[in-house]
C-alpha cells in the first residue's frame, strides 16, 4: 500500500490547498528549517490521531487574514492510499467561518471516506472506520519516525511481541502453545488427585510435593538473582568500555600529577636547606671576625710590648729599691739580665708540673732535683707564691712604695693568649662563608632546574587535558571509577559463578525428586491417566518448541536481513554486525539488540552508527512484513540522517529505494544552493542522490517571522 | 689584678641621635615576635645594639674613625655592653657574648692610652675607660655614616638577604686578610 496523494488545506503554514503527489520507491522532501517540514509530518500525525483538541491553533493565519467574512473555508488533511487497483481517500477537516477580523467560528472535526474502484465507481464511507481498516493505529509505531530517537523501536520489551503480532504469521503459534500448557496442567492435576487418594503413598507424596515446591521456589529466586547479576555485569562492562578511550589519558594525567608532586617535594626540601640568615650569622657564627686578624695583631703587639715594658720597669725599680734596701728584694735574675717573664707565666700549676717531672718543658732540658735549672724554677715559683699571700700588717716595714698600683696587664695578657688561641677559628671563617654562599647558590640552581622541569610537565598535562573530551577533574574521576568498576566486575563474576553453580546443584537436587514423584504416580495411578499425561506433555512440548523455533526463525531472519541493510548503508566503513538475542524470562519475551565488533559488544557507538543500525532493523522489518503479510505500509521519516556524513548519506539513499514499497523522507540536507549552478534550487550533491521523486518546500517570500499571516509554504515538484 | 675589660663592659656607648629615625628604627626591630617574622620584614637586626655592633665592625674594618662631636645630640641603648650577645632565652639564636672580648681587644689596640701610667695610678680607671668608649663610638659613627650613604645611594639595597654581609665582605679592599 502506498500513499498516492496528500492534500493539506489551510493547516498552519499551508495556505489554501497544497498538494503532494508521491510515487513508489523513495520520495524525498527537501526543506530548510522552519520551511514547513515538521508541519507536514504533524499534519499526517493529526490525520491519524483521534486528538481533536485545540483545533483553533491549526488554522492558517494567512487564510484567516485574507478570507472574507461569511465565506467559510475548510482546514484539514486529505490522504489517498493506493492498494492494488483501489484508491482509498480519507479526509479529516473542520470548517471555519470568519465573522470579523478577530472573530471566527469552527465546526467539529469531521471524517470523510471515499473508495474508488478500478472501474471508476466511487463509494462514500465512514472516514474514521475506513482509516482504521486500512491503517490501524498500531502501525504508527512502525511507520512514522520523527528524528533519530524514534528509530529505536526495539527498546521496549514488548516491542518484539507487538511486531510479531502485527506482522508475522508466527503470532498464530502463541495460542497453541498456551493451550497445550493448559491441557497438560489439567492432566497433572488429575494425576495428583488420584495419587493423593492412595493412602499408601499419600505421606511420601505430600512430602515430595512440599520439597519440590520449596526447591522450585528457591530455584526461581536464585534465577532472578542471577538475572540481576547479569544485568549488573552488563552495566559495568558498558561503563568500563565507555571510559576506555579516556583511560589512557586518565592514567597519563595521574602519572604526571605524581611527578609534579615529587618535584614539589624535592623543591621544598631544597628550599628548607637554604639558610640565608647571613646577618644573624655575623653575630651567632662570629662571621664578624673574618678580617679581625690584623686587628688582633695590633692588639697582640701592644699587649706584648706593654707586658715587656712593665716587667722591664718593674725590674729596674726593684733593682733601685734593692740597692737601697739591700738584697731583700733581690729576685732571680736571668742570663744577660734580660727582662724576665711575668711571674704568673707559666702558671703555678705548670711550674709545679715541670718541677715534678724534673724537666723544663719549654726547652726540653733536664732539671734534676738539686741541679741549677731545678733550683731556678723552684725559686721562681716561690717568689710567685709569695706575691699571692695576703700581706699582713705586721710584715709591713715602713711605707712600701710600689711602682705599679694596679695590674691590668695580667688580664690583658690572658686575653691576648685566649684570642691568639682562637686564631685558627678566625682564619676558617672566610672559607665557611664562601662554602655557605656556594651551597646556597647551588641549591638555588637546582630549584631553578626543577622549576623548568615542572613547567614542562604542566605543559604536557595541559596538552593531554586539552586533547581529551573530559576535563582534569573528570579524568581523575574516570581513573578512580574505572578502578572501582574493575573491582566490582571481578566481584560480580565471582557471584555469577557462584549462583550458576547453585542453580545447577538445585536442578540436580530437584531432578531425582521429580523422578521419584513420577515413579509414585505411575505406581499408584491408573496407566490410562499417566499415558494421557505423557501425550499431553509431548503435545505441550511440541507446541512450545515450535513456537520458540518460529520465534527464533523470525528473529534470525530479522537479524540476517538487518545486517544486509547495515552493510549496504555503511559500505566501506563500519565492520561489525547486529546481534538480536531473544530469551524468555518469567514468561516474558526479552529482546536484546547489540552492535557487535570482533565478537564483543560495542557499547558506545556514535549517533551515526546507532541510527544506521536502527534504520537497518526497520528496513528489515519492513521487508519481512512485505513477505509475511503480502502487504506493505509506507515508511515516513522526518530527518533521520542528521548525523550521517555525505558518503553514508549517499549509500543510505541508495538503500532507501530498495527497501520498501514506499518511503517518504523529510530532510534539510541538500538545501544549500550551489553558487556554480544558480538555476538549481538545491545543492549539487543532490543531483547524484538516487530517488524516485523529489519535492522542495519553502516559505513564500516575502515573509516576516513575526507576522504569521505572511507565512505560506510553497510546494515545488523537482 | 684589676680588670679593665670588666669595667669597660659596664658602660653603654652612644650614637648620633639623627641615626635613630633614619637607621636604627627601620633596620632593627625592638620587641617581641619570632626571629623569622623580623627577617621577613627586612629587619635584619633583633635590636639596636646589634645594629650598633655591626656599625662598629664596619667602621673598624673600613678604618672610618669619626669621633662624635661634643655638641651633637646623642642617643644610647637600654643594655650595657656586658649584656650584648646573651641569647639564652631566644629561639633560633646562639650566644655571642664572646664578641665583647674582640671588641675590647680592638678598642685597646686602637686607643692611645698610656696603660703603664694607668697602672701607676696617674690616670684614673674611669678616664681610661672613657677613652676606650670614645674609640668605640668613633668607629661606630664611621660605620653609621657609611650605611647612611649607602641607603641614600640605593634605598632598597638592604632588603636583600646578603646585603649586610656583603658590605662587611667588601671592606676587604682595605684589609688584605689573605
């Protein structure tokens, strides 16, 4: 069955009567956005729907504007189907009468039907009934598709059953299988009743019954758990596959982040090791003394000279006094009368040590007890000790005149010795400072090097993030999630194995019990009953298996045909195939459609691939319907190929013509006019596109977007 | 035995009051707060006497002997020399009281006192110590003048960490240490 003609009258942007004539094969309607494509589709939908609300919105504003009052006009859609030699026309419309510029009335929506036979005879009929007859409402699901998401018709579980019921002879097998089951259940019940009457086995029978029901219940539950786990597994696999392309990036990002963290830690350590408290070091580390050696020499010379001069003056003074007072004050003199050392140097302890060891430890000469050197040292020590004794008043003989009232020199000499001792420390300060400065500089250089490295890593990081679709946070997320999913997948697989084993064990347990029950049956119940049951069982099995086989055949055929179309649409590109899986669960038909590649489910195909898959399935269904029902319905698409590239588009249109008796397709492709061929109303590409009919719709110019009364769609046959 | 060092330590040297606002206040930080915080503010010296010691050594090495004018208004510190360098209650600092001896040795070397006359009693201890302090003040003043000039020349010189160290190190040009 094809649509021969469609007339849209005063419906929204279609002012007056706009006629569309269609042929067999592919009919392409070109139109830019806003030109009337969607309204065309909606007009057909309105025709097929029973929704008659808000009809005021449907009236063409231009017509309303231009119509004269009291001159009624019709708003509606008329469609003519060609079925063999018979033409069926259905009209749905309402009449509008304009009273004033703002005022108008509408009638109710009315259906009209006309059937025209090959000999030209016409019959008028109930339009609504006629429509129901030739184009049942359920058909819409499989004939009209708006956009690409509508194409996924198998996504609902009952889609397959609906499909079969609508189009396939296979639907007839369903009721037989059901009936077979019912009869078998009658037989079962009869046998059970009979068996229970046998007192001998009643007890055991009841026990078995109970056990079997119990086990069967547990088995069913386990199978439900198993199904849940299968679903979980699929979701996880889907998730993992979904991020696979990002995983490399995610890993790379993590690696780089770790490296950057390392660099930062190294930098921190280096920065901490740098000590630039130079000013404080002047004090705390005595760095002030770097150039003190010269000063120290000055000081030393001065103090030594002072000490010398003091001792010299003291000796002269003592000698003068000694001449006056005799030898009382005579002190030990040195060779050549040179100025002696201060009497406290060496210290008393040192003197005592040298005397004890009987050796002069300065010049390394023997000083045995009783020898001259020994006596000299001893006298010197005694003189010193004398000076340390507090002077008693009685010992004073007259006024002692001292040359020196104070002795500052002694302390100064000590200080000089102490500073001299530390000279080695002072001399090392220069190198210490130099080393510290060098050390700091080297650490700074290392830090600069690390900074350069870090900049490079950051650059790499930004490149990866820039080239990935996910941002940095998403990638980190992905990485974390992916690890989690892998773990979960492993856990789920273990659980699945466990459940499968459990299910198998339960079946093994169940089986002997069922056998035992049957054995009891056959022992106690009349053979007639058991034989009848056997036959009914066989019948049930036959019906059930036949139905399943037919369903399988249907699905297999669907799959094969769909794959043929898929290859044609995707010529030269995608190398995968569609797999349609059917199974029964909980008395429901479950259908799964997957795109496979290299034997594995391809979870995230791009939109274009998905669309071609759905279209392939649709075309397959359409073809099979043609064969099964010897009847065919037109396919109407609104913009199904927006995600296709030009090559795929071309193949698609090749296929379109072959797949069905009639397809009508609306698209905004090819509407860009070429500069090279100004006479052409469409793009050059369209010249080579295969089709049986092409129509262009566009808004009549001039028009104003804001003023609806200027809107009018033109229909141009190409 | 008498101890000139002990006597000298009990004094508090003075400096030209002008420098209080221009140098001492901006460059040293009296009062609490951690050593680290002070450093970060560009205040390298914990207190005024530290800065004075720095000026002294700078003047000493650069041979900038600039005695204070009698008429000039003078300022001084809270602590006598004997307390300089005692850091037992400050975190992160070490005691440097030993530098007192070195400063004393320097002023002894550079001051013209007849120490023998001092020992004979013809010069009083106070007189001697006064002269030693004057020497100290002169070198410190010289150092302060140098620092002040440097600050005029480049106002941001002393913000860098090694600034003060470098100034001391540069004085090598006058002193051939190695």
